[in-house]
C-alpha cells in the first residue's frame, strides 16, 4: 500500500512557470495550404529506373515535386519517416522485397493515410489483379502501356489540381 501526498499549491506554482505558446504550436503543426503544384509531392515506387523516368517525364507538365523509391520497403520507410509530406503515390505491383499490393495494405493500416491516393501502375491487366488492387486500397489502377497524358490526368484528378 502506497500513500501519495500532493502539495496542490506547489503544483500550481510550478504550472504557472510553464509557458507554452499554443498559437505558435498550432501554426507549426497545421499543414501549410498547398498553393501551387510544386507544393504537392508524389512518391513514385517502381524497381525499374526506366519506368520511374517515364513517370517523371509524364508528370513534368504538372510541376509537382517527385520522390522516388525502388521497392515497397523503401517506400514504406519514406512514408513512416515523415520527412516528406506525400500527397499521392504511383505504385508498381511487381517489385522485389515488398510488392505493390502489400505496400498498399501496409499504408492503409495507418488512419493518417486512409485517403492518400494510391495509384497502381502495372503491366498486370487481369480482372483478378484489378480486384486485388481494390481490396488492398488502391485508388486507381493504370495498366502499362499508358499515355503520358493519361497518367498526368489521373494524378491531376487525385491531387484535385483542377
């Protein structure tokens, strides 16, 4: 049995000494409004350098910022680190270490990323693959080959760039 005696007066005096600028904290923790396309970050996840380059070229006209990962594990680490405020992801399905389906499932476990656009970009065209994409939380499912304009429009729509 433990008896705890608290000196309320002393606690109140200590509390008065603590100064916190709540307004400054709220402002720093609030997301800055995105005013231009370059404020948006798209994470491209593909093990093929050529495919990542094609996606970059397709998104150049949009003017968004791009971050790259070569597999699902790397992408998940980028998301978890919080270093980049990712607004959408382009995800290949077939990758080493962690495939696109597993990556999407892992990302959807975090409530913070429940509405993050996850766009599958893959050569898998079967109905089964599309359904699996929907099941794990993919927002869109683009099959290769695709036109650069189509990829740009899908990303534009998902970022609500008008």
